[in-house]
């Protein structure tokens, strides 16, 4: 099936950037990784479209760059400092604050754990597919997920429930 | 609790996915970059063919040359403008022995230990402060320029440190940004910003007023005996130094540069090479080359060439690595 490169880029760039951004937590790096993956795809477009199709190829290229390149990012883009003590949020700010706290914690996870988290909880992929993308066993995926969730659970501020009980 | 964490995780990922960049110019950028690489591959193939003909019988060059002679490649008579010029070997290093910012951060309670770096070829000072309004940690960052930095948006006149100044406002993908710009002395302009969100002008002015009028120094992580001829050092932090080729604009990224880092020792990958008295691993990937030199204490020196910096030869990369030494100030990088 013929797929036009320009049409593919225009249609799929937003989704690819969201994927890369969730992996990296950094807009510039997300653009870098996506651009690099698309450049590689462009240079072998005919072979890719005749094989697995462009979307799986580009997504895997983004993922592999994220995992294997030592530090493509700038030195400014590093994990945030430890969050200070602060009161449990309330009112309209609750949801935003909770989401931001989780986002901050996600950025501190090791890259392999972050990749598993994004693939499992944003892309909704089964562990077997995540294992195929990462080049590891499903058991390893489960171990990464377990460690990531444990770290998040330990660090998260309890959410205030209706009635004021955490 | 685990189920709750998973739900919060899904929700945070959904929320923050919307913060991803739009990538409006992605197609143009990708096609241009792909074309540039194709042209570079053609030039490289032609150069290799010419070299093979001139050399007659091919002679393998050992990765570690015993003599520190410079390798000077004859430049091609014509080359596309987008292609990096050939690297004319290595020269004695002109890397900065120290990093100095013209002012000193205020030693205030609640403020973090300031960092002094070289960033995008400019002296840079950064200091964090706990800030509930900013949702956690906010950082003041000041950059020194030899001339007035280009304004990114409309300016409002003000005064700071007894000098005329301007508050500049602009918007980017993260929202409204604001900086305070003033001329500290005839040869020094300072631009002060905050991360991750803009601070109000009064807060910027208060921090600027608290800066002390004496230089402050930052650590330098490595000493270098050699560096690529014509390249410059554009970033120095406790964990990394980047060398920028002459046709690459200095910025804060590692792309298209040689990045030297201190990292935890990874699994060996690539080809074993001798680097001075040490062993190392040279690993080529599609658009990058990495040389890892384990130091024997769980740390490694890592030399990473990316993009346009891959014009540096393997032999020169190994020679540069052999002349690189970590200082006691070097820190292992993360990420």
C-alpha cells in the first residue's frame, strides 16, 4: 500500500510528539527524537512502507533513541529538584496539582521504567507488545512496571477525599 | 493504593500529553535534514574514493597513534554549504580552565546552592528557590552577554541596581515568559529569567538587587590536552563539556557536537580500543559515535559525537580521549 511521506508526517506528527514528550518530559527533546526518527524513515521510506508500515517503525525509532542514546538532551533538561514539603492541595487546584506532582515524579524514573509506564498506561499496550518493542521479555516489563509503580506510590502525596480524609 | 496510583498515572499522562509541541514545521525540517544527510553521504563516498585512489595500497591507521602528529585533511575544492568542513585534526586544547560569572548569587535562606556554568558559550548562573506558587521549585537563571541580548518581545523600561533596565515579555509554548535585562558594566549585559514559569517584575528586580557585585566561579570537570581544530567549547557543567564545530551555532544541546561526560560504567558495546594507558569501547550508531573509557572505579569518561560532529575521525577521537582527565570537581551525570 502506498503511503505518502508528507501526508504521513502531517497526519501523525502530533501523536508522535505526544508519545516522545511523555517519554522525555521535554518539548525540545521530544521534537529532536521525533525529527530524527522521521529523517531515518524518510531515507528508507519505500522499504518501510513495504514492510511493517511507517507508524510502528517511527515509534520504535523514537523509543530506541530515547533508551539507547546516552544523553542527547541539553544539560538544562534534567530531573527536577526534590519537591518541597507543602500542604495537601484543595479546591480547583487539586487536579492540576496532583497531575503535576505525578508528572514530576515520572520524570525522575529511570528511562526503561518510564518507557514501560508510557507504553502501558498511555498507549495501553499489552506487556507482550511492550516487550517486543523494548527487546526484552514480558517478565522484565512487569518488573519495570512494578518498580515504577512502587516508587510512585511511595513518593505521592495522598489525595484528599471528599470529607477531608486523605 | 496501587490501583489509585495507576489511575492517577493515566490521568497525568493524558493531561500532560496535551503539552507536547505542535511540530508545525516538522515536515520541512525533516525533508531538509534528510537531504542534507544524503548530500553528506555522497560527498563522503566521493572523498573515500579519492582517498583510496591516492593512497594506492590501503594502509590501516592504528586507532591510537603513538605520535601526537596533527592530521590535516585536504579540503575538497567544492562542497555543498550545508556540509561540515573536514576537521583539520587536533590542536592543543583551548578549553577554559575555569568558568566565571561576573556576579555572585545572594546567600539567602531558602535559596539553593548556586551553579555557575558555561551555557551556549555564555557565562550562566542558576539558583533554585522553594516556591509554593510555582508548584515546587523555581529557579532564577542569569546569563552574561558582551552586548545587549536580542529582545524576544515588547520591553518596558525600569531600573535595577541603579541602572536603566528593561522588562521583556514574550510567549512560547509554555506560556508567558519574562526577563529583566540591564547593563552591569560597559562590557557586560545581564539577562535574568525564572524557570519553569515567569516571575513578576518585582520579584525579578528583587533578585537582581540581591546579586553581589563580585565574580563567582564554577567547577570545570575535565582537563584536555587536545581538542578539534577550529572547534569551541560552548557548554561546561560539572558533568559535561561540549565542543561545538565551527559551522554549528552554540546552544545548550549536545546535538551536532562532541559531548564529553562522566557517567556510570555501562555494559561494553562496540569495538575494544586502546586509549592511552586505558582500554575503551568505540561504538558507531547511525548518526552518532560513542567512545566509553572506564576509569576502573565504576565511572567512565564518555565521548559522544553526534550529527555534524561525526566528521571527527575515530583516530582523533581516541587521541583526544587519551589526553582527557577528570578533575576532582567532575560529577557523574544522570539521564
